[in-house]
C-alpha cells in the first residue's frame, strides 16, 4: 500500500479540524471529493481512521496512530525542504579540506570555527597531507580546499595567503644556545638536525636548505620524522635540534624552547588553494570567509 501526499494532506486536514466541511474549505476542494479521498485511504490501509455521523467526527485509535506518524513525516518533509533550499544556496552540504602541520597549528582552527558558526549546516571533512599530496588531491577533485606551504603556482587554481611565519630554532631547554638572547642561523652550523621526511616536507625543506646555505652551511640531518610532534619528540630525546616556523609555539612540548632567528627576515607563507572550476556551491562562501579573515587580521 502506498499513500499519496495528497491523501495525507487530506487526512491531516480532517484530523486537525474534525470537520469535513472546514477541512474541504482549507484544502479548496469539494466536500464529496474529500470524503471519497478519506474512504479510499481507509480502504488502502484496511482500517477505519474516523468514526463519523451527522453530529461529529472523531479519530479512531488507528487514526490517532496514523496522525502521529503523518505529523512526523510532515516535519521531516519540511526539514528536508529547508535543507534542500540551503543546499541550493550553498549553505548546506560538505566541504573537503586538506591541511599541513603549519596550517593546523596556525590560523586554520580559528578560521574553521568562525566559518562553522556562520554556516552550521556545512560539514567540514579534514584531511592531513603534505603540500604535494594536497596538490594532487586538489587536481583529482578529492579536495575542495588545500592549505599548503607556498610557493604554489597553478593557473587552474585560485589561492589566498592565510598566514606568514618567521623561522625559529627549536632547542632543548638545557641546550647551550637556549640561554642566549639572540640566535642566528650560523650559530646552528655545527648542530645535528632533526627534520621532516622528504616525502612529506619537501616544500618546507627547500626553505630550510636555502636558509642554511645562505648562512654558509648544509644542515647535518641525523633523523627524520613524519610530523611536528615526531620532530619535537626526537628533540626532547636530545637527538638534535631543528628550524621550524613560529606557529610551532602552539604545540610545543614542555622542556623545549623556541628562539627567533636574528638577522633573518624571510617568512614562509601558508596559503589556501582551490580549483577555479569547482562546482561546489559552498566553496564561494568559504573563499569569501578567507577574505574576511584577511581583512580582520590586517594582513
């Protein structure tokens, strides 16, 4: 048995008014047509929904059960209509967003928190990956937005800088250089370095190598890790030191210190990138939120 929405609307009108004449007027149909519709519905269900005579109309027990169920269906239908309209305006659905260590320890959490307050019906799916992994995922349509380490140059993509970080030295708190007021890149020439693995940190390691070569040396790499947390763990074990970005302060382990690098003005930019041809209607709202973030930060 399959009840039509027309029949459910007719039933609910009678159930709410308990008066066939008033229900017919509400529905703008003839009363005999309404009576036939209810009779047909009762026949399809195999139960009586109303007890009726010349003086009154009342719901049967079966009718009361059917009314509650139809009420739930109508609420769900209204919610579905609202969500559908929001989706059409790009205000509901899901966005797939990729991020690096530097993005998640920088402005990304705050940016996402503000966006979710503004668009609570848009679900955010987060995916950790290197800049190169995110570039490939973006090209394949697996990501809507990628938060990556610059430079990133693709004519098919739009991009927006979201944060700029200075370089810092990460040292054990009892390291001889930790007590200095100033540390330069050249001061680290004789140190053992712990860095991110090349497969995931290629973009940042280009910045690191250029920084050290400018100071006259190549970093002596003794150990690699997959993420910042792994790097911090190895430094805590006194295996080496490293150069990272100042956003690392947001997840620094106890027992480690950050030292800004004196005489170094270079900054590393984290930027958001997206495909210009992405049809996802929610992307325009997210890109607009990036511009708002830029204006609020004064960048």
